[in-house]
């Protein structure tokens, strides 16, 4: 006689009892706790998860002292809605789908002029931009013993920008599940159809362009004792095609020309992540560092420190500090006094030398199978945060704040 | 490459060697490692929007995953 | 660096006393108390997903075969014992539980994965060892227990 299929014990109740942690938000992809020797990480005990997050991104005004008009100008706002559904497919596979819907509005930096003293001042795009982005990413994971394979695919759609991507990832646990080797390859293709491209108003603006990106990474994660996990990964990306910003211009000796960047880019990122339990305080420390270098001449450092503090009654607090610093692209200048032999021009603040500091605070509260969260972040960029001193700061460097609220339900 | 990179290679080398050393937790000593807070990204949806925001305002990008995601670059 | 290499050499498993198929199961009071019965010794922890899937299914197996001389002994290896206790309160299992926060028993049985179960026959010999748990594991386990119960 086979054993009873449905034991009389309330398993679901028991599972709820032990996920007392406020931060028991399941991610169904590979996670640090996979290394805990648990074929199904704690987070995957539930069979289905729904996650919704609303974020409001609010860019600070650009000061009149930095604009050509001498007027303050409003900048960008983004409202994002993220939806995730993750579900188990049998005992060895799971599927995650992420949908994002965003509305963007505001003004954006257009080009930079020298003022009478040679100081760069920003000209903002005249009309307010309104755009809408929708994106979908789907990911399927399957376990084959110590090996997990993943297939992912997605697309992103804006009025003037369409991207489609696909990828494969794999990971292998060995050394008694103390070590995990992981890697992946991905491909993205993007089509650009800029608003008012080749129009009578913007005759030099391109009407259509495209580019592609191939990326690959490999990483090694290692358990270092019962309370520490370290992971180090190297990722390489090759981009080819139209990589300029179709809406941006550069000032060149009294004229404006289209933003023009090289037709390819090689990017290297080296990411190291540490997770350390602090048993005495019932907390976990996250320390991440990324070294970045590309063949446009940009070197960047990113360091992030987060403290996951568990509190009574299923509350948790997550303060986070992130520091970023980058050097400029070789061809970047706030404005050009003479034409360049290589024909490359960009005054985009993203390619300028700067540093940034952001502080964030998240609060989580678990109520049974529900998880609620709120987060606030303030981000500020400028020369002062840079690792090297900066002679001329780009006037368009951003300052922003983000308000975000999330709700997760597990079944 | 840089000094920092050399340090990193050393740290990872030692970490690997430790994979066979006595300081490793046994199968039954991994409760702390199994906590959700020990995940690389305990809140993956929040991590995704944060990463997307930074990627659209900074030159650097790249992470230990290959998922893509559109421009959003103004 | 030398210290690291030394540590490697020192960490060779202590084979003496480890549970092995065909060998007597390392004894502990709760197991001795079940002498003459077929016993499943199950090492589990509250943080281990598959362990939790196994617990209620072992309970069902136990309820079915207890009269024939079958018992389950749970060994809770939670390093924070209150986590395991909290879970047991909800589950209300009928079989004995042994707390093993220091992992002494787990060490003696040389547990090398979670959950780890050891099927011990009426003579106290380990007849079967299993690491991990899936729903499909219950049926062969049921057969094995039934077979051992036949042995006198």
C-alpha cells in the first residue's frame, strides 16, 4: 500500500512560520543561499510569487547658473511599474517573467555652449519629452543535479527605441556545494527610430539606426566559512553599430553637430560581491565592488555597502550607500573649439568625468505570505565625488531622488 | 592589470584553497548561509530598477547576468 | 599560505565511527530506546527546504507502519535551536526529536548533505543512506522499510 498522499500536517502553515524573516522575498534565479547545500533554496519553498513595485524617479532641476538661458529648468521624471510572476514548474524547473511599464516626461540636455568666460552652460531640449516604455523579460531555469541551466529572452519597446535580447546562463555547484562556477552569454539587438528624425525641423537627425551587443560573463562563488560568501565575476561586452545619442548635439567652433561616437565599444566589468552574516546583531552585510574599463577610455569604480538589519515582528531595515566614480571618454569635451580629426563629438554628461554618491533606506514588513516595502534614495553626482579632481564639470550632471513601494505575495 | 585586480586574484585564489580547508562549514552548519538576506539580491525586482537607473545615468555597466533591458536614456 | 595548506591536510574526514551501509549505526540514547525496531534517522534543519518537505511525509509513513515496528527519529541540526522548535510546534510530529545544535550526532554520522537519512534495521545496522529529498523518494523508502520489517 503506497503511503498517504496528503499528510494531515499543515505544511503551508509550517512553512509560513519559519519564513519569519521580513526579507524572505524569493528570487527564483541562482542566489547565494544556493550555496547553503539546499537543492531548493529557502526562498523557493513557495510555488508561486507575485511581485509589484512602483517607483517614482524625480530628477532635480538644473540650476540657472548652469543653463544658457540663465533660467532654472526642470528635468526628467519617470514613473515605473514592475510586475513579476515566478512559478515552479515541477521540482526541478522554474519560470520568471518580469514586465515593466514606464512613463517618462520632462526636458533633457541637448548641447553645451561656452559662455562669455568659456564656462560651459547647458541648452536643454525645448519641448517636454513624453515617452512610454514597456519591457518584458522571461527566464526559465532548470536543475540537472549540480548544474542549473537558464534560458532568457526579452524585449523592450519605446516609441523611438526597440530592443530584443536573448541569453543562456549556467551554473555548477561543486566542492561539496561550497563553490559555484557560473557563466552566461547574451545577445541584444536595438533599433532606433528617433522622433522627428530627418525632419525639416531636425534635418541632420538620423531617421533610423541600429546596433547590437554581445555579452558574456564567468564568475566563481565561494563559501568562506559558515557566515561568509564571496563571488567574483568578469563580464565582457562588445557593442557595434550606432552608439551615439540621436537627440544630442555638440558645439564645435560656433556650430552644432550631431553627437558622434565610435561605431563599436568593448566593455570589461569585474564585479566582486561579499555577503557576511553578523550573528550578534541579526544582520547581514552586503559589500559590492565593480571595476569597469572600456576602449572609449572610461575607467569606473562602483562600491556599494548595504546593511540588512532584521528587527522584531518581521520588520527589516536596509540602509545602503553607493559610491561611483568614472573618468571621461577620450573624445568627450563639454564643447569643442575646433573640429576633430577623428570626427568624434560628444558632450553627454554620461561620458564626462564625475563621481556620484547615493544614500538609500529601505523598510520591509512581512505579514504572513505578504511582504510590503518602501524605499527612498537620494543620488547626487558632481566633481566632488570623483576619485580624481575634475577641471571642468559637465553642467548637466544629475541629482535625483527615488520613491519606491513594493508588495509581494507568495502562494 | 591594476593593483586592485592583482589583490582580487589573490583573494579568490586563497578563497579557492580554503574550499578544502577546515574552516568550511559542514552540511549541517549552513543555516546562516541559507538566510534570504544572504542572497546576492534579496529583492531582485528592486535591484533591477536600481541597476536600470544607474545604467541610464552612468557610463559603466555590466553585471553577473546577461539580461537586457532597453534604453530609457534621456 | 602554509597555514591554509596545513588546514587542508587536517580536514581529512575522521572515518572512525561514521555511518556506513552494512555497519552498526552510531548509537545515541534515542536510537537505543528503539532497539529491535526499524528506524529512520532523519537529519533535518528548519532552513532546508527539502527537509521540510520530507518531515510531514515521514510522519505519514510512520503513522502507517508504526504498528509493525517502524519508528522515525528526527535529528534537528538547527544551530539556532529556537528555529527548529518553532517549526516543530506547528508541525506536531508524533515521532521523537533529538536536538543537535552542536552537530555532534551529524559529525558522528558524517552527514554530507541535507537532509540526510539513515535506515537502520532491527539489529541496529545501517541498511540504506540517502541525501536530499524529493517526493519520489517516498515510495522506494516505503518499500525498503516494509522489507526490513519482514526481517526478524
